C-alpha cells in the first residue's frame, strides 16, 4: 500500500501561479505543513470563494484531482494540479488566480507501487490522465519511457510536462496518428517480459490497456476514474467492480492492479486525476 495519510479536515492553500498549457491549466498552490503525496494519490479541490456558478450560483461539490507533481518539501511544499475546463466546476478552478485560495483535502487514496523485481516501468497516459504519471516519473527517473495519447495538437502540448515521451493523437496532428494503445502494443511485442505498465486516462483507454496487458501477460497498475463526492468512502459514489467484489476507489484505489478488474470500461465519470 502506497499512501500518505491526509490531515483531518480541509485546509486553505494559496495559489502561487496559474499557467495555461494548450487546452489545460496548471494551478500551483502552496500547502504549508501538508504531507508529501505519493504518486497516484489525489486531492479534493474547491475554490475558497465563490464556489458556485450558473443561475442561482448553484454550489459545486469538491472535485477529485490527482496531484501532477510536488515541488519543494515540507514545511512548504508546492502542489501542482492539471485541469481541463470541461464544465462549471472545473471552469471555476481554472479561473483561480495567484493570491486566491484553494480549499483542499488530501492526499487521499492509494498510489503506485514499485515495479516487480526484474521489470522496468512503462507509463501510459491519456489526456489529463498524464497527471499522476508525471509525479511518478519524477520519483522513478526522467528516463522512464512514457506513451501519451491526446485528442489533438492543442491537448498534446501537455506532453511537455513529461520527459522521454512518445505521443499519439486522434487526428494525427502530433506524433502517431491513432491510439496510444497502438504504441503500447509495439512496446509489449518488443519487450513485454521486461516491463510493468502504469496507466491513467479515460475508461475506454484503460480497458484497452488492461486487455492488452492481459494478452501479453504483463503486470499493470491502473489509476482509475470514477465519480467522487467525498473522498472518504462515505458516499459510495466511486464504487467499481473487481474480481473480489465491489470496492471504493477513494479508499482502495484509485490505483488498482489490472488483474483485479472485471473491466475498466465498467465505470465512467469524473474521478481522481480528472
């Protein structure tokens, strides 16, 4: 189990900077006294002020986001989060400017475990799902290979957050024209017995990664997506099926071994990292 325990209650983190990165926004927040997150763990995020929007200022629930990376160390770590504006809640987070405050709870959940003996890591990410892979690559080694899939060139700018990356785009505007799992298939055909796969992205991509790794008998750890409302297991909004029964991703995940999954396409929604 790879977990850093979260302090009790939510706390305010001051925004240090907001950076636009193609289709994404990176928000950087100072978290004085906060613990060091493990790669793959997530935080529940909410704007400290004006945390509603639309007609009647409908309130937004906190959103779950995997930590992109941590700069510095306690007592003054700086947390980075990768966000795409896809709705009212993420739009409000993307609006945050330096000097404003972000309410957060975390780090929560279980992160990635080290590769099994004799195997090296191969990172596979889709869209904002590259976030937990970036901090994992920071811990492993910058030379750890990454296969990253994006919709188009505007989204593929996000690949600049990682080193040693091969890129695939749906429209062929950058890198390989096709799916990131095409690149994964090539890697596993060539040296599958040397690798352990770490993946995060949309459910359809994760299911393709899971099935490909099963076919090649390659171990994989998947950071899963599912709707989260609380982050503590109280709401049961992030329940997913496994071979051992249903589990709550916020407690037993978001990272699970692929061999435990019934199928990564069995769930969908906005979850850790997204």
